[in-house]
C-alpha cells in the first residue's frame, strides 16, 4: 500500500541529522515489515517501560500480542499512549574524526495509543501474523483451543505520527579530515539465516514442510 | 567482572515464562556487550519515548551519548527515570501448535535513573567507547576539538534493577502435539559482518588499519 507522506509533527520531525529523516509510508512500512521484533515503550505510574515483542503490520496499523496476564497488555488494554520503535543495525562506520564514528541503521518511531482488539479483529490478526511468518503456516499448525484463544490478546496502534531514519552512508567530515591520511569506511552487518534445525524430539520420518524450506527472514 | 546475582525486584522478576529469566551479572553483561544498539525509554510530560542509540558498558554502568541539543539528552540531563533495553534476535521457532510459534532471543531490561556525566567522566567514557568499537581507534582518529567536546554529552545509568531473558530453545508443547505428524524446529538468525568497504572519497593509497581488518562485531 503506497501512501503520500504525512507532514511530521513536533515529535516526529528530526531536528538533528534531519537529512536522515524519511516520512514516506513506503519507506516506513518496509522498515517495519523487515523486522519481527519491535520495542514498545509505555508509562505505568509515571515510569517508563520498554518491552521487546514481535509485531506485524496490517495496512495502517501495527499489531503485537501477548498473554491476558502480561503487565504490558494489562496496562495497554486501557488505551494508554505508546511509542513503537523498530531498529535494524546495518553497519559500523569508521571515520577520520573520533566523534564521527557512527552506526548505519534503519529505524522507525511511531507515537500513538494502544487499542485492545475485539475478538473478531484478534482472530483475523493472529491468523495474518502466523501466515506472515510463513505462508500456509496457519492451516498447517494445530489450531488454537478455546482456552488458548481466551488467554491471548492482541493490541494494535495506528501508524499516524510516525517517521523513519535511514543512516546508510558515511557522515560528512571536515575538509581537513578528508585531506588527512586516515582510513575511513564501514563494515556492513546483515542478519543472516542458517539452515532450519529440527526439534530434537521430532520423529525423523516427518518431512520438513515447504514453508520452512522456503522461509526467508 | 563477575558478580553475584541480585534478587529481582517486582519489575524485573519475570512472571510469565519465568524459566527464561536470568539474573546473574555475567549473562546480563554478555548480552549488553554483544550489541552496539540499545533502546532507551523515558517519559516527557507523561508520554513515552523510546530512542534507539548506541551504548557501551563500563563496570556496573551503561553509557550512551548524544548532542547537547538532543531532546533525549536534554530530558535525561535532569536525572529522570529510564528503561534501558537490549535485544538480540536469534531465531524463528516453528511449532506444532499455532500459538506456540515464537522467537529465539536474548534481551536485557534495566530500570534506573539517567545521570549526566561530568566532564572528566565524559572524556574517559567516550575514549572507552571508541576503543571498545575497535582497540586503538581513539589514538588513530583525529582527536575531538574543544567545540566537539562541548557539543557532546554522555549519560550513564547504573545497572542495579536489571534482568535478562534468554529464549534459546523450543517452547514446551502439549503431549498430543508431540504425538502429531507436524514438523517443528527453528531457523537460526545471526548478525554477520561483511568485508570492510572503504569510503569512496578515500585516497586508495591509504591502507586499511589493522583494527578494521581485525574488527569483530
């Protein structure tokens, strides 16, 4: 889904390094979709909490799930404000000047309100999440029992006040530094997947399904 | 530095999946040190903020830095409460039951107060950070000017109320699920570094220093 960029708000407008800022939804969605892990910030009794959790996106909403008993979900069920972030580390930058060493990264930050999904939205969203991990996974797996459905909650948040930051180059250095004999460049970092590993308890006669063989993180 | 585990507090004691919890300082330090990126949560005017930033550890403190002008550092200079988190994604788990799909990960969460470092601590900490990226980097790079020192601030936080979570196996499944003919296992994920890439503006006669050749993320 391609959408026009929204004007940044005071919170999402990058003030420093503002040339790294991206406000177009395609860039933002791609960064969100390329990760299975986000960090969700929220406030309980005036104090900050950050919970790493897995997320997924459907249109203009990001979703995460958890147990009905979790502290995070109990707090967020009340519709509190949340700050959603995703970060990919892409490289380490070696610069000529000590204070120009840097990271290459892509990140998204979104401010909004947590919304507890109703039962219908929850069921559809968890199916989308599962098939988003690997197409066909939902139909392959043992379906949730009523008890499991009951114990699981889904929170979502609208992507509205949102911005991305893409640092994929090298920092601009001073003219005198460029003229020096110091080396500069970067070391790329990539999250690489290994070969699937079967559960040691698995009956070796059970074949690996195609959605695992074809899995691409 | 090896230390005895501290008893968890109400916030750091894992209530769900508590068999994944680790409270010993060696495990916690190893997870923190294995990443160059953390997420720092804080509260401004009652609203949650999460900022991804690079961190380093010296003994019992974690440090991060930024510009004197940054919103995060301005707020944190007042000694506000912060929530520090580090997350490594290590794999995707395919389970027999739809709701047992999971992630393998190592994470740390620490609650504390931001402390603006004084000038002496800042200077020593930034040197440690730089040499922590690659040994020898501080002496190789062009030293900071007075102006650069002035524009840079360092925040630290004591690691006291802190816990780790290590999910490196497969979830326990129901007996009936183990007896099914469904495949289960995991796909490992690893952050892999590529060969160093020189700055396109670099004079090709300038040799790559050993600390870049030997760099290990």
